[in-house]
C-alpha cells in the first residue's frame, strides 16, 4: 500500500479555504466540504476567490460555495470560542500511570515502583499507583450533570 502525500495551501486570505495537490489530483476544501476537481479548474476557482469573478461560470459557482461554507465555519468556530464552557460528557482516566508499555501509546511510560503521585493525584491504599481524588471526580461529574 502506498500513501500519497501532497501540498496544502491556503487559497483565501481571510477564510479557511484550502487547496491540496497530490500528484495529478487537486482537492479544494473548507471545514465540512471537499471537492476534487481538475487542476485547471482549481486555478480558475482561485482567481475567482481573489475577486476576479466572471472568467468561468463553474469556477465562480464553486468559489461562491466555498466562501459560503468558509464563512459558516468561521461563525461556528467563533461561537465555540465565545460561549461558556459547558461540558456534556465526562471521561475519567483515574491515573496517568500505566504498566502496559504499548509501543503506539502517546502517554509517557510509568516511572516505576517509586513513583508517588503527582500534581492533583493521590496514592490509593498506600500503593504506588496514584489516582484522581474522589472529590475531583465528583466535582467534574456535577459540572457535567448541570449541562445535560
């Protein structure tokens, strides 16, 4: 199996509209929408996005759709950034200590038997395995339950 990597370029100065070139393939995309098109047409869409409409009706239509979706994505991100933190889900990892040592895992390996908790962690039953305090878990659960 081969993986083809390409070059991604932002093609609009203000909106999240991008072009991905991978070999002979070109994809224009914005959050929530992607369209594979001919390289020639992609160039004409970029010209249309720069404000020079009228050269190609299809390119103008695609550029208009990308701009509409790009503005919608910008509004959605602004809404997320400005609204209060209201979590609706709670996932609890009791500890950041693990003895499985999986090669693909992103977390740091366990530090060994001498590790005695860390910031915000307590040691359970006098063991070397630090866990989140019950009060922290309870507070997080109450915060989430208020939003559900």
